[in-house]
């Protein structure tokens, strides 16, 4: 008997459903009416699956699905006779896979896309009504349903994509040849091309804000950027980016560089450029990233600028590392930062979004056994995982564009960065997954020992500015909001801003372009949705608002120094340094 709380039987049903979709489409393309009724067995969960408790609801869903298919078939027959027929199934808002006129010009391809959309909707609804033992199981079912549905889209296959056929006829087969060349080139690279990689080079037209390396160790290089104003804030800004990818997302091109913007606003900026670990760095731990990474960067910046405190900023996991470092410093009786900025950062891992679908006791134990004592979590595996979170945007649209249509991807700096992946040291990754994603230990005062002390985020009591983004699929904004009650306690000087768009585009929103929106609210409520309900939407970039906030913690202004580094930190190679150029 299948365990009703075991998702494996349910997952098997999803894979069977995918096969049923493919068989139905093949049946139709060979000139037959798909016998969807006979495929109900494949589209029905096996005995003992969680839906057993909800058979009435599932039966109603199946009946609705059957009736809609019958109506869709009749509409297609009407169109083939030359009569007008309504569109029975519409794509979800934002779904651009079937926008090309070729999908609607033929009743055959119109039927193919609508039958797929109907089946995909049914599959996703199956996952939604499945009673699961816990939220994680339910999230996994929904994630898997979407993965199967996305993979089975008729747009992904040559035989069921009219755009492929039209392009091949128009180019007399040249698009097929170019598509095969693109496929072979990507197979040699081991990944899908998302942009014209020949258009960019780090240090040439990416990461070009002037500066120099003023410190390095095995783990990171510290970059100091040259001033662009006569006077600068007395307290420097130290930026700790994520180590899961490369820092230059914050310094792409001059017009969209967050780093350059901060420098132009009169701040002395230091930035951590993490090394892309190789086998020799496979021993590095979370404590190394805290002690020899974030804390060392804070120390160097303070000594170079001869100040007691800096302003600190962390992005994504860089924010988690930085907050942990400040908790360690406070436990030691030190207070190196006057303010803390966190961009799309998790401190409370109660809800980690769809990334949580990849993290359970078995997967973490496997990591600990294989790479927990040494080794690498490879860039390829990390990249594949993150791409799967947005498969239509980061996988299938390039399969269709590159291989079916023979197109060359356009030049896009953000996607170049997205493809420039990094490894992670195994011990670091295993500790991170166990203690944060799986057990959520950082939120509990004193539970985690880091660098020889017990960490307590409540001791991180400097003013803080937290930015989350509303459509973030990596750090759900409500989870980021939970950090407010962990830092400094209930009386903390806390500012929260919610940006539009996603994890990257919501952060990299240049003030000069002043696009999108952000939401503000002085409320200190502990409930994120309650905060949003009374928040005010402000058009434009959040960058100027943050600069105004940061200016209140500048410690005054001083004349900009003409020389980077100092006696103990002589300037070395020019920014962006060599660490960021190392490939995985």
C-alpha cells in the first residue's frame, strides 16, 4: 500500500501525465482525435496517493477537464470547416511562448497550444488540491507539476512548433543548420548560451569602475574604488556580495553600476571580490567566510580610512555572511559598523521559496557525506538548480530560440553575468544548507557557534535598511521582512523598502533610468502582508532613497584621498582584480 504522505507515488503520476500529454499530441499530429478519456488513467493519481482523501474534488476536476477538452475539439472542427470559433483556453498573463501569429493561423496548431494549456492547467491544479503531510511536500508537488508542464510545451519541439517550420521554410533550411551548430557549440561548453558572450569581458566593458586591490588572502580580494567627488563621507561603505555568484552584478556597465553610483554620491566604497574556489580551496568553511572574509574586510577598510566604524552592506547570502560576522563581532565586544544595509537577504529561513524543494534531510546528509569534509559544490550544479526555478525564462526559451529557430542570443550584460558561474567549497555549502536552510538556526539567539562564539542577531543593534523585491523567487520578500525582528530587537532603528521586480532586476534599478516602483511604510509591524497593505507606492528607483538614508550615517565628510590603500594595505593590481576573472 502506498504511503499517503509519501510524494513519490504522486511524482510518478506527474511523469505519467507528461507521457500522456506527449502521446495525445502525437496522436493528434498523425491525424487522429486524441483519446483523452482513455488517458484519464495516466492523469489520475495511483491508489493510495494523497488525493485519496479528496476523491470528490479530484473527480470534479477530471470531469471539468473532460468537458473542456470536448468543447475544444468541437471548436477546432468548426475552424477546420471555416467557421469562427472562440478561443477556449488562454495563456496565463506574461506567457509569451504562443504569441507568434503562426500559432493562431492554423486550426491544427491552435488546437495543439490550447490542448497543452488545458492539460498543463489540470496538472497544476492536481498538485494544488493534493492534501500533503506538510508544506514542503506540497511545494515540491507544485514545483514538479510546473517542471513537467513546462518541459512538455509544444513550443519546445520541432514537430509541434509552427515557428520552427515557418522559419525553416523562409530560410530554406538555413535556420536548422544554424540551430544544430548552436546546439553543438553549447554541448561543448556544457551549458545553454543565454547571451552573446563575445560582446562582454570583465575589466573591459564590465566591472570597469576605477579602483585597486588593497588586500587579498586565499578567500577574497578587497577592492577600493577611486573617489569621484572632492569630498567623501568619513565612514566608508563596505560591500559584501554573494559568494554564490560574482560581485560584478553590482558593477556591470557605468550606466547601471550600483558601485559607481555610490562612489558618485560621495562614498568611499570597498568591495569583497570572492575567489572562485578550485580544489585547493575545497576545505573552506562558513567560519572562514565570516572570519577571513567579512570581518577581515571590515577591519581593512577601518584601518585604511582610520575610522572606528564603517557602513556595511550585504547582498543575498553576502548579507547573511555579513550579519553573522557582525553578530560574532558584537559577541566579542566589538562594534565595527555604524549601519547595516541588507539587499534581498534571508536571516530567518522559515520560508525559502522554491529553493527549499531541493533541501531535505536526505539531500543535506548526502552533501555532508560527500563534500562536507572537503570538495566542491560545482558551478554547473548551482547554475542548473537556479535555472530550474525559472525554466521557461532560463532554459526553454533558449532551447527554442537557439536550437529550433537558429537564432544567436542578443548581447545582455546581466545574462552574461548569470552564465559566469562559481563553485562553492563543500564544507561551507554543507554547513549553510544544514544550519540555515534545513534547521533555521541563525534566528535562535545563541544556538549557532561561529568563530568560537555564540551568535545572536539581536546584538546586531545598529540602524539597518532592508530591501526586498516583490517578485523574488530566491528570497521571498516576506521572509526577508522577518529579518527586521531579529536585528537589534523590537526597538531597533529599522527601515524596510520593497522593490518591484525580482531578485536581481529589483536590486539593479539605476537611479538615472528611474524605472519601476518601490513601496515604503514607517510601520514596524511584525507582519509583512500587514506592512504592504498600508504601504505607499513610489514611482522610480529605490537607490536615491537608500543614499539619503546612508548619508545620515556618514559620520560627516572629509576631503577625498588621492591615494588608495595605505601603508599596511598598498594598492596592487587595478580593479576588478584577477579573482573575479577566474572561471569555474
